[in-house]
């Protein structure tokens, strides 16, 4: 579904990613974990067209999409749930969803709003409320619902548990597992390593812009001793 090969990304003179390669197969949840400043969000921005890589390629469903703009990637089925949610606070919940579905027809948009509100009943209850009044957990549900408006084949989630209370973190990761069970492929960037590994099929560990390890479910146990040095506990 997704293949990143030799990706290097820079902000001016600062190299944020160095020769990163990873892949996500159809139907998988793959987690990318690491401490703050490791380059996780830079990778997501590079994959989704928000940042032009200095070197390397991004392939989606077997096609090189390295230089495609974000709107074209969205039309092809690749959606991003950004870090810190980035909802439009002054727009209502429903208006946020309408904007998210701008790449599909108006009639289809309405049908998809109904679909996502069935998944997230609280959004239906608050559809006329400005999104800025939502709680952190509700705002995160809205951010995920916006991504689902285009019925994506691949969802990239950037720090979905950031700033949430422990009870809401549990809800968000239950949602991730549910989406996987429904057949959605996901690449999840997460600092809460232990929660991420609970739902992941495979995971990569990123530190100071480089991949330092890769593991599948049966190998996650050996990462326990690495958390302190690579992730921070």
C-alpha cells in the first residue's frame, strides 16, 4: 500500500530525516514510535505532500507519488489526521465535515456525513456546535471523521493520543483497532509507545531522523529494554 525508500528531508540546513525506508501492507496497522524531535511528523508531512523530500521516493499502491500535491493524494485515497487535530474551531462540526469532503460530490458528502456520525454518535449530537467548543476527545474524533469523509484506503494518524486524558487515549486506540477490523490500512505516529504497540501489526522505531529498529508483534517484547534509551520510558 505504501513504500518509502531512502527518504531524506530537510528544513533549510537542518536534516530532519536521513535515508528512511519503510513499508505498510494493505490491511495493516503500522506504528512509528520515537521521542519528540525524532522526525515522526516530518515523515508524515513528506508522505502526504506537505513537505518536498530532499531525496528518496514515496510510492502509494505501486505508483511514485513523491511530487504529487496533498489534494491529489487525498483524491487517490490517502488521508491525514494531523497532529493537534487542526480542526476549524469557528466552523460547526458539520461544516468541518463538509469542508473535508470537498473532493467528492455534494450529494455524496451528505451521505458520508451520515456514515461518520453513525461511527461517532457524539458528532451527530453536536453537529451544529462550533468545533472549538468540543472537548479534546471529541475534537480528535472529529479529526478522524474528517479523514473518513473521502473513504480513504490509507489513513496516516499523527499523534492521535496527544493531550488526551488516559480514558480518552483508550477510546482512541479502540477506534484505531476498529478501523483496522473494517479493512482500513493505517500508519500511526505515536509517542505513547506501549499503547501504540497494543494495536499494531508491525512497528518502526525512529530516533534523531533515522530508523533504529523494526519489529512485528511477536518481537515487541524485546523492545521493553529499548524504551528507556530510545523512547524515554
